[in-house]
């Protein structure tokens, strides 16, 4: 085709080369005739921004998931530490019934209801400490639970456990009772007595069954037990433990050493004289603390009733002030017991030794027993009076006090005539 022909064709159908012949033109009648939409180009920074937003959303999602988990954990811990204890406080766990088997529990001196409940719970007797303390709080008898060992059972109701602790027959008879006025020999006998069997007759002396030689050695080693320094004699430790073994009921677990048992008694004495200002009171009485302890031990031995302890102490002080021998039967009786002389052969006025207060002036060299709280109080605060004599005035053992020797003689004759215990 010539150049002109090509140009003519092109001019008449300028789009023919692109869209074909006119017969096909109808195919595009519906196509938009306006300008084509603008295509925006996305920059790299925009892409990075969107990817960052998606990462942030993922991180936030993970953070919310972690926080949600932490909240669940905190709520669970709070429920465990706060809600459940509150619930159990108002609804304490408790077993039902009398329990099974045998469990030995030990109650110590001065244990509170909470202490006892803890011991019972730890030994598997009660289901919770609170169950026991609630029962004890509502029963005044719980204040009378004595120290010692008791036979209880596993998985008992708190009420049943308290009932056994209040039942004397459930106790394991290995307690050591130091009674008011008991002597060192009495304490030795109790510490060395064997435990009682379940069927032991009433009145049988029972104890922890300590070795006699070991107990004797511990009694003789006074210095090792740390007596209160206020009770030294001329700066030295007293030669005897007499007077320092405080009257009380003690429970010593199995294998307790004799020295530890005696130390507990001495500690009870030390606590008692500190609570009552017994030591400080001696100065007003013109005595050393140790001398006042001797007076208390004599009052304990001579009087049966608390109202007489302070009066006996006053008689002793009056006779000392008047330079009279004390002439007290109980001191000579102690000498006989100490030396093994039978009571039927003990003639008070003739007993040899330093405890004969008919033959020797002043106080005996040591206490003659272990005084209790009331005798200690009577010696620390003697009654006011000018009495120099006393004697039993009835069969019950009440004492008659007088400063008249003639009145005393008549009262003593009456006492002997009625067999009221006068020698």
C-alpha cells in the first residue's frame, strides 16, 4: 500500500488498529466513557506503618491475655488466703463421733485453749484448732484442764476431745505432784516412782520412773540449777535445794533428765517470788530472802489453814526479836526424817543436830520443806500481833495464839487431853 493509502485509512479509522472494525464497536457501548479512576500508589512507609499497627494489636492482645490470666491467679489466691479462711473461721472443720484408736497428747503447764487445740490438731485428734477453741470457750470447765499426758483418739469431735481432757481416768499417770510442804525426799520418791498401769489402785504413787542415782546426783548439784542470786547465803549457793522446788503438778515427757525436771521446779519458784514481791518484802521483816523462805517453810509445816500462816510467821519473828529459841516441833521432825529416825522414836527436844530449835537458837540452817503460795504470802506479810506461843485448839487443826505462857500451858494441856495432835 502506498503511503497516501495508509494515511487515508488511518485518518478514517484512527482506532481500527486497536479495536478492530466498526462491526465490533457494539461490544464496548456500556464501557464508561469518562476518565479512568486514579490508582493511588502505596508508599513503603505506609506499609511499614500498617505492619506496625498489626504488630501492636497482636502485642496488646497478648498483654490483655496475660493480664487476664494474672487477674484469675490473684482472685484464686485471694480466695485461698482470704475468703476460705473467713469461711472456715465461721464454719470450722470438725469431726463427728468418739474417734478411733489411741493418741497420747501432752498438755503443758499454762497452755491456753489455742495451745491445746494446736496440739490436738497436730496429733490428728480434732479436725481444726478453731473447732476446739470454740467448744472450750463455751465450757467453763475447760479452764480446769491440768497439765499432763492424756489418752485420746484419732478423728474425734472437738466436744468429745474436751470431755476426755476433763476426765481424770483418761490421764496417763506419770505426773509429779509436789505438794505444799513436800520435802526433797518426797520429790525424790515421786520422780523415781514408775508410771501407773491403767488398773492401778486409787492412791498409788506414780511417776516418770527416773533413775534414783541420777535424781540424787541432780539434787546434790545445787549450783548447777541456777538458784536466784538474791537467795545466796553469805555470797554462796545454799547447800540444799529444799524450799526451791515450787509446789505444783508437773508433767515430764519420756526421757526427761532429772536436772531438767528440777530446773523446771526451780523456775516455777523464781517466777512465783517475782510475781508476789516475796523477795523484796524480806527487808521490811529484818530478814534476808533466804531466811524468809525458811520462815515460810516452817509456817507451811506448822499451820493447816491459810489464815494461820501469817500468824505463825509473826510468832517466829517475835521470838527471834525476843532472843527466845523457836521451840518448834516441825524443825525437829524434819531432822528425824532427814536422818532416818522413825517418828515413834523422834523426841523433839532431844533430837541431835542443827534443826532442833529447842536446843539451838535462831532459824534452822535451811528450809524444812517447800512452801506453797499461801505460806509464802504469810511469811512475806505476817499478821500484826504480840504472840509468842501457839497450839492446836481443835481436832481440825486451827491454832490458838497467845503471848501468855500460862495461857499457852493450859491450851497445850487441853490439846493433849483431847488428842488434838499435841506431843
